[in-house]
C-alpha cells in the first residue's frame, strides 16, 4: 500500500492499541534500493502487508 508518509503511518500504527493488537509490525521503515521507503506488517491471518512511500517525492 502506498502512503504519503510511511514514517508517520508506522508511528501511528505502532502507538495505536487497536492496530497493534491486530497485527505484528515486522520491520521499521527503511530505504530500499528501488527508490521507496517501506515497512512490513503481518495481519492476523499471517499475510504480509507492505506500506511504502516513494523516496524523493515530497
């Protein structure tokens, strides 16, 4: 999923009790060589979700 600010979304998800109870954050936001900043989360069924923001598009 793409978002305007992946760091802000990560902080929100990490601090929201409802969201943190529904899944597991697998990684903190990190820069990828393909030009995105992203993090992963596992949903309650074990599916991996990826959240990203293109780097340099501010």
